[in-house]
């Protein structure tokens, strides 16, 4: 999966439940004020271009029929087709999809990828579905949103609760509907049907690359730097394993059941990822920490890579890490972000750190369009180059203007989006 699906224990402050759409709009307003972005363009960017809501009826294995609700939010396509994940989760909402689609717009612009932002999902607990039910749900959902997706219109990808197999079913359903095999309609597929090598590992790989570059920027050697990773799904596990290979000491990792911690460094290779064995991080641990305590460990680098809204006004003063790299989408609320900035704890935002997923999705789309596969080495080399370029552009704004990493990333993204809107104009 492209992102982790594990839940974490959180405090009960109202800010903990700050909707993604509100966080995204607050961040947009803040960045726009800092960098004098045209207010008419900012106003347009506060709203999605379109949100599609559909009913998704399926026959359950026991013969009963159940109807689920699905969404596809399409935020902005001024720079290219909409792009973004599909999640199967009981907490999926329209506003969540809109907020996440906004982040996808910024993410694509930060990486200078010719896509706009989208996000979607179905309100369902995937753990309560059999494989057959999941396939039927996916194929019916593909049918319901067929008119709003397409390789040059809107390209879904895996997210929480979905994976490469889900994308293969969606691609097949869409291809059957249009009468020709269309691998470019989704990304994150298995390589045998047009997927890209390295796609699943890409978000975690980009988090590791950004961690390495940022540590070096602040004069912190990655060798034996202490790292805590909340979430051990695709993003967290791949980041942790790569950082471990590069010499860092990953001292804590967690899943829904809690965290394992060893100040001397964990044997990361021996801990199963969420995909390899769900909820197995603490299986053999004798001492398990609550997830919220992992966030407050005294480490060099903290990587929240599970779910959103885990660093809040309630715990931001307790964060002891020297550096925060956002692996999950929206793990830091607006209030917490201000506190960490005041405390001079750098926070490298999700729209840069975990952008490896959409970047390799772009590579996959190019491979599908050209019907020519890339090797894993080429994918990783291209990703390394793209991440270093994007990180360097954001760093330059941080240094030149003395702003936070989040504000700098928004400055890079919004300047590109505003220029594109200015060039294209407003349809009468």
C-alpha cells in the first residue's frame, strides 16, 4: 500500500480532529499571506473543481446486498490531469477527500510533475471484506466513477486500505468498459500489468532521501543518528529500513498496538512490515510503549508515518526530536506546526517528504503511455534525482527568505500553480 492503514491513540482535544480540508486551507492562507500570491487564485484553490459522490452496491458472500458510499474529489488540473489515491476506510468523508486532494495539488507542483490533485475512497472497513467482496466493490466503484477518471483525465493510485491488486482490478474494470486495455488509467499496479518497479517503496524511499539531505543540511551526521518512526506500513517500514542501511539507528517503530523501543537501535530487518504481517511490530516485544510516547522520545529525527493529526497543540511542547520529517499525510495540525516553529524544530512537510509515491506514479504513467518498462535501478536513480532537485529548491527558499520548510514548499508549489493559472486565464 502507498500509505499506512494503522490507527494510533490520540488525545481528545478538538484540534486532534481538525479536518484535512481545514488544515489544507489554513496552510494555503498562511503561505499566500507570506508570499503575496494573487488572492483571486488563492480563492479558487480553496475549492475543488469537482466532487463526485456515488452509491456502490455489492453482493456480499452471504447473498445479501450492501450499499457503500464512494467519493472522488478533483481539486485542480491547471498543470495536467488529476492525480491521487483511493482509500478504503470507515472514516472516509467528502471533506477529507477534498483536503487530501488539495495536498496532492501542492505535492505535484513541488515536484514539478504535470499533474493536479485528486483523492477518493469508499466508506468501508476493508478488514471486514473477503477478497471476493473487495474485488466486486472495486469493479463496481470503477464503473460508478468511470466518467470522471481516465489516463488523460484523472489517474487513481493505491492509498490506505488499497494496494496493487486493487489497482489491477480497477484497471481491468475500466479497460473492459472502454473496450481496450488502458494501463495508464491507474498507477500502483503490479509490474506484470503495467505497474512500475519501485512504486510501492517510493514514498518511504523519498522520506529516507529527504531525511538524509535535511540531516546533512543541519550538520547532523546520518551515521548513528537516532530515528523514531510512527507507523510501520509501506511508508514507515521502507523509510526505516533504508535509513538503517545508510547507518542511522532506528530506535523505535510502531503499529496500532504500540511501539517497540531500544535506545541502542532496533534490528529493523527482523520486524515484519504491516503488509508482511499485520500488527506484528510488538509481537515479540517484552516492553511496549504507547504510540503517543513514541512521538515524545528524545531522538534526532521523528518520522510520523501512520495517520493524520498525531502532533497537536496538546503534545507539540513535549516533542523532543531535533527534526520532524512528515511521512504520513497531514500528521501535524496547524496549531502544533506553529508551536514547533516557535521552538525552532524544523518540520519538513509531507508534500515534499513523501512525494516519492506520486513521482514514481508519474514514471509509471510515462511507462504505460510509451509501452516501455523501466528497470528498478532506473526508477530509483530517477527518483533520487527528482527528490534532490525538489528538496534543493525548497531549501533555497528556506535559506533566502528565512521561512519554515512548510512555507517554503508552499511557496514553490503556489508560484508554479499561480503562474499556470495566470497563463491560462479564467474561462468566462
